[in-house]
């Protein structure tokens, strides 16, 4: 068959039309996949879902959103994580319009659906955060809405906040919240120092010693769980320690350090008979990369309101979470109900997370996919891992 000039022109027009149709269809498809997140990003929405994978998101609250020094130290941390783990990270600044925990949750879920992100770091105590409970002058934040996929169907709510029930963690959330009542310069310096620590102390040799201080009036089930830590190192388990034993413990180094007892945001009573009080200030002296405080309201902070149903922004007095900024050795703190039992399946941090963490996975990877009870609050570096180098 011979092609004349008219047939050639028709064929060219047809091919051109088909090409335009294919390109237009591709652009519509890419745009549809990214239109949900485009209002919260600075990247082109067309190419957002074909860029490098994102493993971590760092949210910066309105108070610190325009601080170049904080952004610079976060960028150095991102580079260190990329070099160490190969993870990609996205920084999102929260505006006054988007500073609502449910709006933030929608952003997290949109990124999760595209990239299966592993973790989010929330920087800034003015970040709107869900309430997990309130009692007296104590407020307990809940990261469960951000940790779970599926919206409110993934957890239950009451007038007091997020109800304590087993939930599956899909995303590891870490809070970097300075004490609100400090001046801006101090809070800024603390954030910078924390990210410097996370960037520069990624591979350090640690002792194989594991320390547990636990009160005998609260350990009916947890004692056995804590004693199983002997599988991971040289366990030093002390029931009802005295204040002198607590002081002596601060002179040695550890793989991990746990306290369990009756707690508030600033202390844990680990001895029901004597003066065995472990203060949050002691965290500054601990030589261990991981610290865990186990008990009620140990994962909260002080409020300026009595029995309020809102998470007050005023974080006054000493609280455990602030010690991530002042401790030179602790890189991550785990706060909450860490040794819960009474279920037919594991629901605690110690049972679910530590086996994978000891094997070398990051904290985030060790936590996601498991079931937990109550909001286990992470303070510090979610990319922390045990990687022993002399």
C-alpha cells in the first residue's frame, strides 16, 4: 500500500492528537493523586508523587516556622539521617490556620497513603495536640490520632479526650516541645541543641547494663515483663530502691534505664515505704541513650487550669519531656504505660518494641505495626537505633 500526502498528514494529526491525549490524561492522574496534599506543600503537585520516597515528616509549629537557625539545624539532621539510614524527609510548617490536631492528622494520613511514612517529629509546644486525659493540674497529651490511620474510627473519644484502649500504631510520633514559660531564646537554643545531639551522636558505644527501678505496690504483672529484659543485657532490677540507691545509679552507664511507679509529670515514686522518689531532674545525670518512665501521667505536663478538658499551652514547672533538651546522653525518652498486661496478647512498649530495637531496627520501625495501650509518648529522636561502635 502506497501512502499519499493526504494520508501522511492524517496519520501525523492522529498521532499528535493521541500524544496530547495521553499526556493530558497522565497529568490529570498525577494531579488527582496529589491534590489532597498540594495546599500544604511547596513542591509542584504534578511531580510530588514521583520524587524520592519520604520516610519522615518534621512539622514545625507557627512559633518557630520562620526561624532560619532552627531550619538550618533541622536540615543538618535530615542530612545525617539520609546518610545513615537513606531516609527521605519532608519539612512542613504549620500555620495558624492549619494548627489543629485533626487538620494535621489529615496531612499525615495523606502522606502515609502516598509514601507509607514511618515517623513524624512535631517541633514546638504551640502545636495543637489532642488531649488524653486531665487530672488536678496535670494534662496528658495523646498522639494516638497522629499515630493511627483511619481517622476517629481508629480510636474512641470521651469528654476527657482519647480513651485508653488497645490501638495499632501505624506511624511513630515524637514530640519536641520546650517548656512554654521559658523565653523564646532559651526555647530556640534547646531545640537547636536537641537536633545537634540527634545528628552528631548517632553511633556511640553503650554499656550492656539495663537498670529497672520499680515499686512493689504496682508491679503484680509488670515485674515479670521487666525481668524478661535479662534476655537483652545485664539486668539490674531493683524493687523499692532507696534514694541513696537512686543517687548511686547515676554514676554508671547503661544500655537503657527504666523507672516504674506512681507518677506525675515531674517524678516517679519507686518505693511505697521510704523516700524513693525519682525526679525528672535526675534524667540530666543519666548516662544512657534511652530512658523510660512508666506510670500514670508520666507522659503529661503541668497545666495552669484545674481539671480542664483542653490541653493548655502553658507547660510550667519541671516535666519529664523537657529533659530531652538538658540531658547530654539521653537521645530518646519513652513515657507512659510501658509494661501493661492483663491482655491475651502483648500491648506494652517493653514487650512489643524492645526485641526489634535490640536487633538494630530504628525506634520508629520497632514500634509501628504493633498494638499498644494508652498513648505511649516518644520524646526525642525516632530514628534512634542501637548500633554499637567502639
